[in-house]
C-alpha cells in the first residue's frame, strides 16, 4: 500500500514540474521563432506593441484532433483544427497564450512584415484577429511577394474576397505603380509580372475586414492589362501544358465592346470566358467552348477581362478579337432610349437589349432621326448569328420592331454631324407580335386587350399568302390590313366565326408591304402564312387549256388578282367556255383589252351560274382577269369555289349577226362561230342552210348547238335543207382533220310566224348573268326558247279534258244499255 502511495506522489511531482516548465516558455523578443513540442502545450508571448504581434502560420498540418489555439486575452481566442498553408494571426494583448499538441515552428514579429515565396499557384489571405477590446488599434502589415516563375509565365492576381470599411486601405505596389483599394473599390485583377511586389494592409482592428488574393501563373505572350481606345488580339498558340491567357481591358471612354472575329479552340477542352468588370474571380458573364465567328460581348462596366483557358491537348488554337472604347451602345434592360448624339457615332454601335421577366421587347425608331446612309439592324437575340429580324433604312415602312425577350440592335453609318434616336420598352408577351421570316404560324387568343399581329417578310419579293384555318369572333370584327401604315386597305374582315380555311393574298409580288392582323379582345384565330416567290396565279395562255381560279375546286383566296395573257400572235380568236362559275358578291372574271374591260362575268349572290360561251378577237393586249378584292360594304368577307374555264385560241370563227354566210375549206383546224339574231324584245330564231358535196364529213366534223354554248342542245346538220333553231343564238363548231368545202348561210326569222323544227336532242342549261361592257364583240345569253313546250302542254291539257269529261259519259251510257238488255231478257210474269 505504501509503495503505491509513493508511486502516485512521484507522478504528481513530475506533472507539476512539467506544467511549471511550460508556464516559463515566455517570448519577449520583438521577432523570433517558437518551437512547439507535444510535451509543452502552453506558450506565452509577453510584448508591449501598439501594432500587436503577428504570428505567421505556414504549412501547419493538423490531423486526428490536433489543434492550434491563440488566446488574445483571457476570454476570446482563435482556434485552428484544420491544416493551414499560410495564414497571419495578429494579437494585441500584452499576454498572448498559444496552445497546441503539435510539434512545429511558428514565426512571429511585431512589425507585421511577411515574405511570401510565390510558386506556381499561391493564395494570400489577410491577417486574422479578434475585434473585441481592440478599439483604436490599427493593423499595418506589409507582404513582400516574390514571383519566381518560368520565363514564359507571368503572375496574375485576382481577389477571391475584398472587404474594406471606413478609411482602411490595401495598397498594391508593382513595377513602380501603386494601386490603392478602399471601402468604395471593387475587386480588380492586376498583373505584377515576374518581379517582386508589395501589399500594404492598413485597417482598423475594431471591425471585421479582410482580403483573399489568388496568385496564378499565366502565359506571358497572351496576358496583361491594357488601356487603349482600341486593341486587336490575333494569336496562334499551341501550349505544351494546360495554361491560361488573361487580358484585362479598361475603356478610355465609358463603355467597352469586345468583338470575336475568329475562334478556333479545342471543343470541350478549352474555354473562352468574358467577365463584366475587372475581376476574373466573379462568375463569367458569358463563355464559348467551340468555334465562333462574330461573337459580341458588351459589358456594363468600363472594364472587362477576357480569359482563354487551354486544356492539355495537342491542338493549334487561333483567336482573333478586337476591343473598342466607346461612349454609346452597351447592354440595356427594361425600357429606355437608344441615343447617339452628334460626335458620338462610330462605324457601328451595338445595343444588347433585355426585356423585363415574362415580357418581350418593342423598339420604336424615330424616322426623323434616321438619315440617308443610316442602317439599323435588329437581331433575334444578342448575337449577329441569331438571325436578322428586320433592317431599317430611310423610307422603311416598319418603325415598331417587336422581338423576343432579348434583341441586338446594330446602328451603322451615323455621320459625326447626325443624331439617332429610338426607344425600347417591355410589352406583354403574346400580343402585338411581329414575324419577318418567309413563313410562320400563330395560334392567337385575345382575352383582355386588342392585339395586332404584323407579318412583314421585308426581304421577299413574292406574294404574301395568309391562311386562316379557324376564326372565332365573339367581339368586334377581326380585320386584316394590306400594309403597315394607318389607313391601309382592308383585305378581309370577319364579324362572325369561320370554320372553313380561307386564304388572303397580300399585294401581288409586294410581300415587303406586309400584312397586319387586328384581333380584338375575346376573339381567336389560327393562322399560317408563307411567301410565294413566283406569281401565285395567272400566266401566259397556250393554244388551249383550262383557266382555274386558285385552289379550285376549293374556295379561292380573298384579294386575289390573277391575269392570264394572250401570246402575241395575229390573227386569232380567244374562245371561252365556262364549265363552272361560282363567285361571291363583287368578285368577277373580266376580259380586258389592255386596261379596258370588254366583258365582265359575275354571278348572282350565293348562286353559281354558267355564262354564254365567249369569242373575242385576240392579240397581245387581251387578257382574262380574276379578282376577289374585299368590298368595304361587306361586314363579312365572302368567297366561293371559283371558276373552271376551257379556253381555245382559234384561227377561224367569230361572232356573226342577223344574216350572212361563210364558207370554209380549212384543214386540221378548230373553228367556232357564234351566230345571233337577237334584237331587243323581238322573238327571233336562226334560219340556216348548209351546202356541201361531202355529207359524211359534214356529219362528222360540224356540230351545231341550239343556244349560246356548247352546253346547249345539238342540232343535227342536214345538207342542202333549210333548218331553224329554237333559240336566237346558235353556236357552230368545226373540228376537221381532213378538211371539206361547205357554205353556211343564215338569216333572221321571227319565231311568231315560223314553224320551228325541234332539236334532235335536249339538254338543260343554267341561266348566266353577265354585264355588258364596250362593244368590241357580241355575246348573248338567255333561256333556250322552244315552241314544243307550250304545244306539249296544250296537248296534255286537251287529253286530260277528254279523259275527265268524255270517258265517264261513254262508260255510263254503256252500263245503262247493259241494264236494259237484262230486263228485256227476263221471263218472269
């Protein structure tokens, strides 16, 4: 038992002795090194310094519960539990206690002079200190950084953090240049080069202030700081190792424009980054990882950094970009002005516009401030590669350009004595939109406001075609205008819903004129559009064929004007036969002599019709025109199925009247004659005689129609005998391959005094409606007149009367006689 007591007593004495030894580890020199060991855990530094004591902790590895604790007073401390590469700690009390369980060396001094050996990459942090009880204390530390880099590298410094308050400062001295940062300064990169540089940190110790500076090696051949009106980078490089090029530019004016003209880098391995400001540690504003030509970067700051990070890939890189100082242009958002005053213009000024969240941009150009050589180009995004929305020049029709959420505006060729002004605003998305491509579509539904949708394919020379697939109208009418200016022609308007697809043509071959679709509130429309590069209808007629309205047999477009011209060949005749004619009100087929109407074909409202066949002497001035222009008196634009017309260009035939004769010896030709004896209200018919020595060919090649069209009933031609029509017009058609001689004589006969032979067959025709124009050829139409109709009616009535009155009488008389005979044969008494 006694032995155990002495053993414990010995252990206690040893411990007390050891503790007493650590308490005596006192450092009083103004500069020195403290060697820590695990046996002695407490060290006290007793110094009376107004600047405090600076402890330089370097390469301290702390693992498995290791720590370093620095007590600046009896109540507060700084404690490290993780490894430290480089850190300065400052204490201000006269008795600073350090505690640790680690063997290492720690340098200290009272003048806060720190030397940093720069390697490939190094981080310099501001001193740590406790702010309690440090009122009036000032930290004044100086870092001497030694840049020891390869000859192809230079040092670049960037701030990971910078926090200064009151009148505190951080002064950077490099290559004879001083750069002072204070409480109002932004973090900014600098390039100390390959020589040493100094950092002087002077702050009030009663507030938390800090900096963290990252030193990096960059390629000397493609790095540095520049302050010029303009600068051009044209570089070809193939580094052996991963490396960085970093350029810092500061505008000599108020804005900077970076324009990448060529970039060939290793896709996925290299990265070109752009920073808005002089700080490369902040997130990059934009970056490129693959080839680009014509990329623009417009920072909001007067300074910018361009950094090229090169991967470890054997690849030859090429980069070419320019940096320009300017007072105009730049990034703008929300709403504002694009103003270029006199003397501010340059070759091109760029504005990168961004709308408010959820909205789109509308830019309005003031035509009074656009001069003869000025060109304003609007892009569908922030880059020229995003595609042009519109290009404005003097005299351009479109002054309000609506784009997406972002838009690049390039203003070129503003002279030094000229000004330019435009405004931009953020407007609700989905209303008042603009389309400038050659094709597109919209599904529109307005709820609370009237909207205008503008179609303006300004680079196209064809015809703009808009197709309305469905229209729902529950409010004011939907209106479509031809053109962009106020008072434009109305192409179509709808006050009721439409379920059938309807096309609307813009002005022929004037797609640049544009179309506006006005959709009032609570209406909807589904539309698509395209530009037809060539004529959408019409053209030159051949010797024979068919004239069809667009989309036939479906409904034709509104505002269409189709013109079919006769080729220059004389003499010849144009013959038209209508297989179908179905036109809406005020729409027509017109035969023109140059610009003078010869004949207008129209139909009653909502009723198809079949006009008489038409023959006119034709030359290069003759044309057939279909038009379906909108009529302002209509509240609803109407359309129909259109026309199907068979045409022939004839070398013989024509319009004949009253009496005369013609003979023919033609071979392999088609001839058509229209013979009319119509004379006001008189009821006339055609009397005609055909004489020939070839009856077989007559029956084979000559056809006669009892009326004004080949649709009329045929009359069988008889050689040498007089024949009569039942109508006041007959149509004679000759189609012979071998040719034969015949003489056709005709005259006028009154139908009231003439016995009329019926035609050999009958058919039904539909009444046409035509409008007569200046008389340069005769055309007649009307119902087929037939004497057989009243004759048959009279005979039918006569037979009916006989059946009704005579037959019953005969029946009763016969029945009566039968009864008497029966009684005469009766044997009863």
